[in-house]
C-alpha cells in the first residue's frame, strides 16, 4: 500500500472497466450526462494503470474480463489506492461472485443489464460516504505523521525500551527489521523511525507485500518501462525517504534477488529492459512470521535477511504491557469521539478493568477496533461495561475469566486435568489456539494432540517442536 495518493479532483471521477465496447460506451455516456469526469478501460491491467495515474474516485468494473478479472482488479485497487471505492457489475448467475467481491472490499454491486436510475443511485451512495472516508484517512495520517515517537503510546518498561531504541537507531541509514505479532503497531513504529531520521522531509512509502499477486508486486516495487516512458515503482517513489515493506516474507524469490541488489548497490532495474536507476532509500521491513524459519526452509534468501536485519526490533504484544491499556484506550476514545461527533469523554472504572483484564490476541489493532465500536454505540458521555463486547465485559462482575478457578474431584486423571485447563484457556482466548498454546507453555502441535485433532492446518503449525 502506498501512503501517497493521486490528486483529488473536485468533480467525481468515474472509471468504467468493461471488455464489451458497446456497454462501456453506454456507461460512459450515462456518467457524462450526469456531470461526472469519466475514463474507460477494457481490462483490469489497463484500469490499474489509470488508477495509479488519474484522480479516480470510483471504479465501476465488470467481474469477467481477460488478462486481469474484476476480483483481481478489486484487490489491486484496494492495495494501491485504498481510498478509491469499487462497485462491481455482475450478470445473472454470478451474484455469489459479487458477494465475495464485497467481502474483499467492494462497496456495492449492480446487476446486468444495468438500469440508469439504479446505477446513479448507487454512485450517489458511494459519494455520500466519500467525504467521511477522506476525513478519516486524513485524520489517521495526521496522527501517524507526528514528528516524534509520541504516537508510540505507552509507559510500560517494554515501551520505554522501544522508544529508546527508536530514538537511537532512527538517525542512522541502517536497514531495520520489525518483528512481532499482527496488530502490535509496526507501521506506527516505522513512521516514528522515519520522522526522527534525517529523511523526515522525504517520502514515507508503505507497501504491503502480502496484498498483491507476485507479478503485480514486482511491477509495484520496481516499476516498468512502457515504450520510452518509465513508470516508477514504489522503491523509486521512496527515493530520499523511507520504504516500509510490511509482510516482507511474502516477497517472491525473483523479487528478493532484485531487492537485494537495491540494498547492496542502490540500483534497481525496472521491468522492460531500461538501464538501472539509482535510488537512495532507507528500508524498514516488518514480518509477523519468523524469517529465520523462512531462511531455514529456503523460502527466503539468507543474504537478503541479513541485509534487512541490520537492526532488529521486537514489537511487544499488548498482553505483555497491560499497564499501557488505559493510556491507549483513552487516546482511542478521544480520537473516535471526535471522528464520529460523539460526546463520550470518560471510561468508567469497571469498563477500564475489563479492558485491562482482556488478553488482546489482536493486540493494539483489536483494542482500537473495540474502542471505536464502543464509542459509536455509547449513548452517554461515559463508556460503560454495556458498551463493550460481551466477552470483554465478562472480565468483571464475577470471577474474571483470566482468573477462572477450576475444581477437580480427587482421583481425576491427568488427562482430565490437562483437558480442563486447555478448555478454560481456550474460553479465555476466544478459541485462539496459538495464544492458548503460548499461555499454557506448550507447542501448537502438542495442543492439537491433546485436543485429539489430527486435521490441523500445517501452515498454522509449521515446524512446531514437540514438547
């Protein structure tokens, strides 16, 4: 994902994508008569190019097209320009595909043959929420762009150590690898590093390496040459600034070789055969997975790993710094009360106790989601237990789940004791088996064996050691 955005046009700009010329032209005329700026493309690849270069507001795309279909285009658009809304067109018998597209980020779908009134009504709904989406994005970017580590919130020993490390390494040019669970704030930390570096006036460009197919990712990173024209990739756009590679372990082997050259020589080769381009980029990479395991299995180049892992920073999970929950909750309360025009100003004691007792398997991202939901639903100026999800509110008012007491009859077998402990911990973690295994001090493989399940997902427990 790129933090930069195409310039915003005052007149909404509709991009129509359809491989049927007559239908495409008919839709173009409908939008032009309604006063919109309109562009057209006959397939997904051409459309993605236009999204990168033009101030597109809404993409209206058919689902079935050559080269790149509507589903692939949707995923690519939401990665390259997440602020662009996508509406899909579906023929009779493919409604299931349209529903799947909405699950992947499409705003809505319209059925073929498209009726003019229904189409324009759909676009009106998109534009009505457009202003709110833009406002939310700008607010979030202003929060992230603060020129200090103040946004790395927390006073726990783990967070004080993290801030000290960030302040120490930010002025250098060394590559940094941020490791830790999903939701621990790796992008916020990367931006703090950028803002405290000598490159703070340069661009900060974000690429989610796991969000795009391999072929699109390489073009997105390294750019390409069309005729005599060079279309720069995200690495070149980050020149004189910082490139944040999220989920770096998802980069395919061919792109790993090219990225290694950039780190070693400062040169990249766009697709299409142009001479190398010189760039000056500081790379901060992040991974939820253990890259050392990926190196051991041959999925990730060892030389690239060591180039990225010059400085290694572990992001602490929220359950290991529970004392920071009140600070984070208060900050999110203030942010979302303002964003949603709510009068919520306080969190009652019982509600705060419940938030502090929850283990937060989704880390800071989960806490943020819970606080936004609670603020929206809160009917008064004080957020209470009733405004929190039931499983979190249940942490107080009785014996908290985190301190659930188990009772056994004398003569219970060890197998019964083990299973009761596992079941109680699974309830506590809402079925999160990875967190359950961690809290119990056993491997995932052992947990599955204790549960009597042999049908586990190998990807979920790759190379997990036996106890």
